[in-house]
């Protein structure tokens, strides 16, 4: 199917969409196929190989444990944090994996994290995030095998089906009323129809969902974002993983409530934006429930900027609940439209193009969403997205210890502020500018190609 807003904003668990959500999804698909093919009863052993970035930073990103959960039949959109902890504890204690057993009728196999075969220096041709599954019978004969690539944002591609998947994508786009691949095409649609960017995206989403489903789905996404913040603000102590990074969000909230008692003093807008971004990414770093936006590593930017829109945009202090819901829907549709441009023309995978593809694209999406809900024209919205990405070009992905903590958590807060500033700058212009969003997206893609691999989620360069 053509990439839509609910592909870019999906519910999952932390800390990484490409290293946690994608591998869990791939493993769940493989396990489900074993069950559907009726071969589970013949499975005597299992082998999992992780390649490239998945092997290099997999421990810090939770790749191995997410893969185990996927093999048990759990999907990232449905599993709850309590289930994660319970199943991982059981596997660790018994050393037994319940293959395809999340919905019953699984097969118990002796298997643990330590049994996975890691190839950190081997990069498969399609993508640096590669993983291969094999199951064998009692005689050692291979019953089934499959290789998947986690290509960013929780998206997965199976080896050998890349061309078919691309063809299916192209065919599905023909079914859209107003398809677009580039910002120029998107702006052309807006001009010919006299509509805003969120309107174009909404019309395309209606090809697969009703208006009510779209609205309810987007409001649900926002509610999960809000719940993520609320959960994070109640947690104290240090984040898991060994770096002993202290959670700051609860202390910051306490201080902010003392200084900004009514939570509406405009001079504190940036402190609140910082708090939201930090809270989301601290929860993500602890493996909590988050929304990929468009990735887990960048999950705090869009919630923080949307919080700004709902609390500091002109007129919002007197807005009804319906008006506030309208802002959420319009913001996320616009951000989703810009996210489509990055998926179509470049990448949102830190392992492929560096953090410019994660935090940079999220900042660009958030800037566009804010500009739209603040009354920007399509040209101004495109300009906001361009400004935000232009000043994230070259951003490396070099997490210390392979953990989505330093510099990832603070980076979300910085990028949220960039998005807000980009929207404000664009709204002070008339939408005309020298460098187009399409040119910046292509530049990001080419910069990612030229970037040394040690700065692309391998934990071998930079701060790492």
C-alpha cells in the first residue's frame, strides 16, 4: 500500500523503530508464516543471524529481546510494556522460547538472546539492518528461512521481494485520488484544487478509511503520545543500559509547576516544549510505549511541537475541545504528508543516512504541521519544512553505547525548538525561497550516502 499517515505514526515500544519495532515485526511475520504453513510441529531448532547495524548496536537498542518477542508471535502495535517484561523474564529464567505462541499453539524451543549470531562488520546488499531466520527439523534440514531488512520507522522489507513490493507500492499510489511523490507535486495539487496540504493528505487517506476512522485514528495517536508523557513524568531514577543517565523530566515538571503555576505564561513555552520532548524520549529509552514519529529515536519532536500548537498558538486559549481536536488532526495530516516525501525520495533510517533522516525529518514534519495550523499557505508550509531540514543536514547518528539516550534525548528537544522557529520564520515570509524542500531532501539523501558508516548507528564514531 502507498505510505500513509498511519504508517508514519504507529504505536510501538522503545527504544528504536528500526532496531526494536522493525525486528519484532519481521520476527512476528516469520513466526506467523510458520504457523500458517503448518510446519511448527516439525521445528526442532532455530537460528537467527543479525547483520550490520542491528548486530553492532543491537544490545543497546533492544534488538535481540524484541526479536525474541516477535518470534513468540507478539506484534509491536499490540504488546504492552507489562507483557514485554513478563515474557522476557520468563525466557531468561527458563531459556525456552514459545515459537509463534502469543495466540496459543506455539512450540517450545530452547533458545535465548545469547544464541543469536551477530555479524556487525557484515552488511547485506539491501540495507545495513539485515536479519535472517532459519528453522530446522530434528535431522538438521532447513524447513523455512527468510531474510528481512528493517529500513527505518518500523518498516520492513523481505529479501527477494523488493521489486515486487515497490511495484505494489506504485500500483497502490495509482488508486489515490491525489498522489504525490515530491513537494513540487504536492504544491501543484494544492494549487489546482485550492486546498491546503492537510486537505490533500486527508483526501488520499479516505481511499482506505472513512472520515470518522481517520479522525478517530489520529486522535488516538495523540492520546498515546499524551499517555507516554504522563507515564514518563511519574518515573524517576536512571535509565536502563549502564550509562546511568538520570531521568530529568519529573524534576523539570516540579520546577515548572512552581514557576509557571497556571501553565500558560508565554515566557515558559520553550521549557514546556523541552519537557515534553525529554519525557517522550526518556520513556522511549526505557522501552516504554511510544508513537513512531516517524521513528522512535525522534519520537519526542512532533508531540512537543503539537503541544506548543495547542497551548501557545494564537487563539488556542479560547478554543473548544472540537477546535483543539481539529488542530491535532490537521497537524498530523500535514506532518504525515511531509513524511511521505522523505520516505519516497530519501530515508528515515539512521543506519542508512544518519540522524538527519530521523531527527531531521521529524523536525521538518513538525515545522510543516505547526505552520499549517497557524494559518500558513501551502508555500509557507513547504518553506517551514525546508528550513527545518536544511539546518539538520549532516546530523550523525552516533549513540553512546548503542543506547538511544546520549545524544538522542536532548537532540529531540533541540530539534523541536528548531521546528517551531522554522515555522515562525516561514510564516513571516510569503512562501518564496531559493532552495526547495525537494532539493533539501535530495541533499539529505546524498549527504547520507557520503557519510562515513561509523557515524550511522554503529556506535563506532563521534560521541560513541
